[in-house]
C-alpha cells in the first residue's frame, strides 16, 4: 500500500518547540508502484482554536515544502498531516498527525534564572545542586508546557520520576551568544487540579566546569550555575497563564562532578522523596534570582536532536585482576558512562576507571591526559543500589571496578552509549570484512564524537568543536546519520563567534586556552565547506542563505591576508596535520608545504562561495568571489605547479589537493595523476597523508584513472593504513595512524586518541566510488550510480536514506560479469554509469538492474611490491622473482 511516511519539520527530530514560525515540512513516499509518482500533495493544518485548513501543492516535491498559511504564533500548536496524490490517480492515506508547536517569542520569557550557586568555589570538580518547586496545575488547564534551560547541565524530575530522557541538557553552545531551551509537554505528566513537584539536578557542565587542554579553563561562561524554568498552563479559550514557582535548593548527593574528571556520588547524602509532594524542604535554602536581562545570550529552540542514551552494552569479557579490581571489556569503544547495580554496606566506596585501550596489562590512561575519568559511588547501604553518573562522560571500551562488592555480579554492569540522538541514514557493505569493520568503526567514531556538537574526541581534555575535523568529515557525516540539525546548531556558534571575534577560530565554541587564535586553512574553511556540504546532501538552499555571510566573510578575510594576490603564504597554519612523516611530538611538521595547502583551500572555498552566490541569485557577489577564486588558482599554479604538471611539494597530499580542487589544466592533471601513482607506490601503498590529504587521495587516484591504486591504499593493512588499526582490534577510528604501535604500546605523542573521526573521512569515497552512490544534484534529486569495482572485491553496496527516500546501489561480480542493482526513490532520478564505459543509462524511481562485462575479481591487480634494493634478503628475492639479476 503506497504511503506518505516520516513527516517532519525542518531538520528536527520532532515538532515540539520549533524555532521557525513557518517551519518547512518533509515526508517520504513508500511502496509506490513502478513508474508512479506524486503529482500533488495536500497539507492539513489544524490550528488550535482555528478552522482546519487544507492546502494543495503540485509536483513531486516532498522535501522541505513551504509551511502553508500564516506563520505560527508564539506557543501556537497545530496538528499537521499530509497525503499525496499519485500519478496513477490514487491518493495515499493521511500520515499520522504531527504536532507542530512554536516555541516562545523572546518577549514571552518572564521567569528569571534561579541559582543555587553564584560564586564558583575553587577550581576542581564541584558539587551538583538540587532545586525543587511546587507546581500547582489549575483544574482548568487544558495544556501545560515547561520551557527549560540552564547555565550548566540539568536533569528534571516531576513527582519523583525523571522527566524526559535528554542527557547533559541544554548541551554546549557558545553561551555568550546563544542558549538553547527545550519545550517539554507536561500534559501526561501532571494532573490538573492537583499539586506536583518539579525537581532539578544541576551541575557545572560546559558552562562553568573545566574546558580545554593545557590545564583548561574554569568558569568560562560565568560564575553561576542556574536554571530557568517557565511553566505555562493554557485555558480552553486559549488564554495562557504562567504558573508560579517558588524554588528551594539543597546540595545534591553528587559531591563533585566534571565532564573530564568524572563524578562522585555519595548515596548517604540522598534525600529520599525530595522531588515528591509532601517532602519537607523547610531546611532548604532560597536560591538567588538572576534576571534574564543580565545575560547576553539569546534563548533559542534547538535545531537538532538532544543528547540521549542511544544504546546499552553489556561486557563481552569480565576479568578479576590480581589487584582485586574487576576489568570489563565492552567490546566497543564508546562515549558514555557505566550503570552499576549492587548491594554493599553503608559507606562502601566503588570506583569506576575508564580507558579506551589496554597497554600491556594495564588500562591505557595516559592518552586521557588530565581528564581523569574516574567515577566514585559511596553506598547508602539500603540494599540493591543502582547508579549511573549524571553529568560526566567518558570515552572508553574498558573499565575497571575498584571495590566491587563481594557477591555482586559484574557482568550486569552496563555501558550506556551517550551522544546526539541522530537517525542513522547510511550503510556500506562489501566482500571484505576488514573494510566493513573499518566502516563500522567510522560510524562509531561519528556517534561517539557527535555529542551535541561535532567534536574531535570523546575521551581526553579536549572534546572540542575543531573545525578542521568536521570540515573533512562533513560529507561522511551527512551520509551516515541525519546530522544536519547538530551541524546547523554548531554553525550558528561558528557564525556568532566569527562575527564577534572577526575570524573563524580553529575550534568553536572558542576558548582562550593557549592555542593560536589565528585563522588557519582547512580548519577555518569549515565555515564554507560544512554549509556547502549540507546543502549538497539535503538540497536545502536556506542553509546557504543563512550562512552565506559567514562563508563570504571567511573568504574575504583570507583574500585580505593574501594581500589580494591569492597566495596565502603567511601566518599560522596547521597544514597537513598528522602526516605520518611528522615526528610524534610535532604533528604539524608535514612533508607538504602548509602554504600550498592554504592556497589550495582558499581557491576551493572562494569557488564554493561564488557558486553559492550564483544559487542565491546574487550575480555581482558571485563574480566578485569567482575573481578571488581565479586569483587563488592562478597563484597556486604559478607558485606550486610546474608547467608540465609537477607539483611542489612533491607529496601525495599536494598532488591530491591539486587534483581534487580543480587547480590544474588537463595536461597537468594527467601528469599529476601519474606522479600521484608513483608517490603512492613509492610509499609502498601505505598512507603518507595527514588530515588534508587523507580524505582526498583515493578520489584523486580514481579521478585520474588509477582506481586500482586507490584500492591498494584502501586495503593495505601494514602501518600506516586505514586497515592497520582494524587488524589491531580497533573498534573506532584512531587519531594517529599508529595511535597504537605494532608492538602494542601507545604512541608516545602526547596527543593520541583512539577515537577521532577525521581520518575516517575516506568512507565518503567508499560510498560514492566503491559502492557507487553519489548525489548528482542537491538532496539526491538526481543520483549518480557509478561504481568502480576493484581490489578483489566481489560485491559492495551503499545505501542512504536521502531526503527523497532510500537510495541503493549494490553490485556483485560473477566471473567477468558485473550485476548492479540500483534503487531510486520517488521524486528522484538516476544516471547509471557502468564501469565498462558504455553509454550512461537514465533511470527513474524504482529498482532496476544492470549488467556489464568487467575484469573478474580474481584478476584485479595486486599491489606491486616495492623492493628495498639495499636489503640483501630482498635483493635475493628480487633475483628469484626475476626482477633483478
Ligand atoms: C585535535 C585535532 C585538531 C588539532 C588541531 C588536536 O588536539 O584533537 O583533532 O584538529 O588538535 O591542532
């Protein structure tokens, strides 16, 4: 039965508390008979207190369709449903109704922040606080809403029960500019005419806790922790009343908590029933009232999903250690925390230690640097006690329980996986289990690092929104999960700080913790490339409209830095960060000239901004930026490329950027492509690139006609390579190619994480080139299916839940025949380009199969061996194999 499904607003997971007053609607069509399309749609909006309206639109569009009718007013609720009229004359059933409800207009905020602590104590993880307020919901209330945010991180309770499942709310944004709040539906939680109690757990979090490396900074955003709760009741006639809240506060049993440090919970200090009616709070204090006007931030509805527990893992191995600890292996490196259940005498202390890896026989905690990541629980002695820390997060696969109570079963300990609750949208599979595990590792590194904003790593004293990391990873992120909402929120921080501080920083939200504040290429270019990528993958032109000022400001700033010459050869650069040739202690010492990278990125970003202005119909600006791009391209060629096509530096990264960023002419391209193969062979098909070259090299090889060489790199298992960590048992992508050395010791560099997604950006090549599924028009309205088989793979597939619906490309090789099955969603079309070079075939929505002759998998070339002529044994082998005499 054909149906319209998955109705949603903007890039949000739900419709409650939307910021946009005319939110766009999207849905997908499923089960359509072959050749049948949507020709029209009908949107029904039932607005509270208003007549229901129905609006018809024409065409096949199902993504980001304009809001019909007048904008929603502050707090206004509507029930929206959609149905589609199909080209076969039938009409789908209505989608289930979606509640679309506006958040508050700025002037509707009336409650102040209430603060249990306005002066932070000494540096160090600090205690959390409890706040409680009676909530008397009048009998006339037909709808009750709470609007909640905090300086700090909070968890809510109503009448003794946890409210909602958001973790670490309201997350981290650039708090001096923007603070996100949540709209919470209390209708099913409170009973009109009865008294309830609202309870809040509140801790420092990002607002006041330690942030950043080199010792970090405390109290970055303020010296208070505070919560803002506004509860409103709606009368049947539409009038709204704010319900009075009289707050009381007391210390929480969480006696110390920090995102990096871990949490200490003394259960002896719990006050049973504290968030229930009838609890005696006469000894509690009255918190300080902080008028909202004191703060500079705008209150904003979140454009993306909250952080949540998305999965619960059980240990795959439990080991009693000679020192009495119990070691748990969860089989997967995650971002999260433990949940323990045990009984122990009052005052018994349990400590939970976390680490990503083992080194020798011990937990490898050195990479955590100063993020100690130890949680402590002091038992109340009340029987079986269940606990999970509330306000901390760790990156770990292993944990050790110190003081695990006798008789308790350690295999019941759970790891709660915590990150932004994004929908999975992308999959890849092939006939190579190592490649598949690598892909899985990338998916995990994305999950573990999308904790409200895109971070570098989840374990050490950083977890920052490094721009370079997400700049290279954005295409992969957009494929694997519906990450648009998370990234749009982060881009707002980037834009706000760029406006205020005059440049794009190397991470956002920015902290003055000793890292150079100057603009750097590939990092600052996130301002252009992330919004561009989101546009390309979602088809949402509004993303470009909203961010073009930030995109252009970056390009103009760099243009000024080049003195208008286009050559960016000055100032601070991170270059091809983490080139394996760089010494462990100097990760920026790449073999590739950092100014070559900078100038290449300048050309690329300027070209993208020119294209953006074209799309936004601003030809004068488009011409202006195209001229900047031309200057940068010309400067790149005259400075770094010989007329024949040699590139200076003569490195894989330099050649790859020149090829992928369209910086060469046709003749030079061929020479550069050939040289690239030589360089890759010279490096024995091992990785010789850092953050900049790694995402590009396979594309550069495929583009210049050497996909087999790309496969040799992809499938390499010797270090450094993508698969080396997989052979070492990695379950996430490592920061360094050799975060763990072949002998099992941890890289001596002081920056060694086992969970960084940046080097996993190559999965975008797996999706587009190996799997053969690439967007040919924004939002996958047109899909290019052009798989390039090789590497001995007998099958591969890529699947993506695009804005239009599921897109699939799956091929298998049987002898010398390649069978390709592609699926195009309704409203889209596809071009199939088979690897035999035959004429492309246009396909419409539905599934189609294609076949052509190909090289059998068994005949795929193996990587040519690079002989070490100076090694006598290798020399002998060369003679035996007839390649030397
Ligand atoms: C981070 C990186 C980041 C880099 C730039 C590191 O400490 O973890 O991923 O991009 O610094 O300097």
